[in-house]
C-alpha cells in the first residue's frame, strides 16, 4: 500500500436541480464564499486556478486546479490537481428525487514533504480532516443553493 495515496468518495443529496448545482460548482472562484475550508482561489488562466485549502489541521494545502472536463449535459465537472496534492477530482451530478445527488470523487497523492513523512501515523487524522472539510462543503453548498 502506498500510504501517500488517497481515494475519496462522498455523496451529497441536495435540494436543487442538477443544472443549478452545476452552475454553482463550475464557478470555482466563488468557492471561498460558501466553503469555509477553501481559503483562496487565484485564477492562473482561463482553465486553471491556484487554490488554497485549510481544514481543521494547522496547515495549508496549495494546489493548481486545471479544468479537464465540464459537461453540463452529462453532469460532470472534472479537474486535474497539481501541487501539494497531485491527481484528479470529479463531480458527477444526477437527478435524485426533486433535487440532485452529487457524487464527489478524488484520487490524489500527497506531495507535501511533511505530510509524506507523517503518512503512516497520521493517515487516520488526514482522512478525518478531509471528512470534516467535505461535511462543511455540503452544508455550505446547500445554503448557497437555497440563497440563489
């Protein structure tokens, strides 16, 4: 097992149609307004941005996020990640009841040296940190959708 690799999957049921959810998620520059752990999004060019994340643990992760696929019809938003984390992330938005089931998948390798050194003893803590970030993101997105 490579202790520096992570695979995450979260499922959020949201009370808004997929098109409305897609419109919010495709605007990465607005994430800090509704997702507390997304501290800063600085556009690099038309397809990428430098994003700073910080959850419960006292360190920032800085990642360049480059759009790979934005397909509103298929309900897919996918990005390549490079920096403190290398890999990819994907939102898949599906109609569910009267709203949307948003499936978030991410596969990354940690590149930040300190996190690599602490990979074995701190893995459960890193996973819990991610889970807290995702929980706050779901709450923030639901509130954002209710406001628009």
